[in-house]
C-alpha cells in the first residue's frame, strides 16, 4: 500500500510517521512455524487498563535457526490480572518456559504477581524474569525495527499486517505513542 501511495500518488507521508520502509519487513517463510522451534519466550510490555494508556502487549517469540519470530501477539487494555492470565495461558498452551516482563516503575510488581499466581495454581517449569530496558522506549522500538528490516527478527504472516499498521502509526518523535 505504501509503495502505491508513494510512487503512484506521490504521497511522501506514505511510509507513515515512523519513517521505516515497511517493504523491507518480511513474514516468516511459509511452513516455518509448523516446524519445531529451538526455543520460545514471551515478552510482556505491560500498561495500565486506563482508557487513554498504551495497550499491554504480549508477544510469543519462537526461535528457528537462531532467528526469533513473533509468532503470536495479544494486546489490549488489560488489567494486571488479565495480563497474567493471558500470558500464563499462552505459555501453557505452547509449552513456553520463559516469560520476560518489562520492569519500569510499577511494572516491576507484575513479576511478584506472576510468581504468586503461578504458585497458587501449582504451575511449575515457567520462569519469570525482568527486562531492564536501559534506554528510552523509542530507542528500543527503533532498534527492534532495525532487526525487522534486516531480517534478524521475523513476524508470522497472520499478524504481519497488524504489526505493519502499528509501525506506520508509530512516531519516533513522540513519547506518547498509544499503539
């Protein structure tokens, strides 16, 4: 879509606010996700469930030939309880043994609740670890987009359109991106 708008209609804003060339971002090769992955992990970027906050993002990554693939994505205005329920369900459904939670400010408390609920439910074998960003959110997003453009990170074909939509609406100049 961006190519048509940019080339045919001379729309210089077609790449969206991100400035990222989304034509360089490819889906995982057909059939890859039917193979057994080398590893898997879930990354959670928690947010509050307030109406004007970011969405909570839960991503299941599967690793094939040392290349991570965003295989599934859950997002929305989730309470901490819903975030934990959805992430644990995804881990148990897929056999994922590692859940990493971004731990900036209040988000760190989510790790405590993961451990607490997993213990209450007798869930064993799933490890919960903190993600300590060390740089601004926009810098982390820009790095991830570079990995996507280089093919060092892939996205499952079924969710690629949604990911591309998110990318084209992300602005590296804003700190209050909602999506």
